[in-house]
C-alpha cells in the first residue's frame, strides 16, 4: 500500500493560510448536504422523488439520501479540480484492497452481533457495541501491521463457522425477502450505504481535514491527525439524525445512542482508511456489514 500513501501525500502539504478555507468548505458541504437531505423532494420535484421512493421502498428502502453521499462530495472535488484518488477512490492494487476488506469484515462486524438481541438505540446496547470495538481495533491493528492474513485463518474460521450457522438458523426462523428483494437490498446497502458513507466521511471529510490539520501523530506505525477524530464525531452526530430529525418538518427527535456506537465504529473505519490510504477496504467492510443483516433480518 506504499504507493497509495505516496499519492495521498502530494495533496496533504499545504500552507497554514488555507486551513480556514478548508474548514469553511467542509462546514458549507455539511450544511448543504443537510439542506438537501431534509428537502430533497423540493429539489428533485415531488413526482420524481415520489417515483424513486415508491420504486425502491417496495424493497423497504429509498436510495436518494445515500446517493447524495456519493454525488455531493464528487461534485465538490470536481469543482475544486481535485484528484479523487487522493480522496479514497484509489484503485491501485485493487485485488489486495478487496482482500483486506474481506479479511477484516468478520472482525469489524463482530461487535454488531449483539444487536440481534438488544437494541443499539439503548444505552446498554450502544455501550456494549462501543466497548467491543476496543479488542477488535487491537486485533485489526495487528492484522494490518503483519500485512498478510494467513496467520488469522484459524481465528477467522473460529468466528465464521458458528456465526454462519447461527445466522442460518435465524434466517430460517425469521421472515426473509424474495431473491429479487434481496438483490435490491444488497445493492442499496453495499454500494449506496457502505461506499456512500465511506466516500463522504472517510474519503471527502476526513481527507480535507487531514489537509487542514495535517497528520502529526503516529498510532501503531500509522500517521493520523485530528481529521480522523473529527470525521468520526461527525459520523456519529449524523447518525443521531436517523430517528427522523428534520427541522423543516418540526421533527426534533434524536437518537443519541445510535450516534455513540457509530462514532466508535467511525474511529475504527478512519484508522483503516489511514492505514490503507483508500476507502475501498472500509467500503467493503461497511457495505457487507449493513447488507447481510438487512437481507437476513430486516434490521
């Protein structure tokens, strides 16, 4: 992954005078995203937005919000004439990046298993998930330091075999979608949610903040900066809005605990993004992590 880091480093060296501009840019970006997120029917038109919602909501979901997470950062980067490879969409050694994502996925997904029994919107559910990320993070650091995953094959089997059997048992127990519905659910969650959220938070926001604040710290051999923490906090805060918060509709309900555990997960995703200099591995991890539960259990 050294070449990925070389590509990124070309854009990170800037003068201090540009920092304020980048902070304003990121703030404007987040504000614009929220306005579009809360009012997309106005901008798309009621007929088009209703058609999109109706078409996809027969499978339970609508893609507009997460499509916006892919499109809006891309528009900002193109307008600023930035190379998207510097912002996570780096396809160098794509096969190795995919292997990294697939190998890390079972371990990053493991803290979410308790949500099959307890709600992540409760204080104890969110706290359990957040604390579970600590040993997972240590293991992930070790895996990424070694650079190959053959040594963890036994551990992975130890996790995957009982986990797969348990998921199959629950799959047979609970109502599950048709093959056609499962296909659309997978496409939506893997590409729109997984890669959409990673491109916006780890690709665009984290990278822009890295450029503004630099990466002066080293954690287990990986350089990082305040951008990794700030983007994780923003990631968590955005998820507090998932309860339907919309000031334009006078809905002020927040899901605080949803934000807490996603903030913890955002830190893990942010570290992987810094280590690999790409959003491809975290996009795969995130995408699979939300696609499978929603296909099997509609959660």
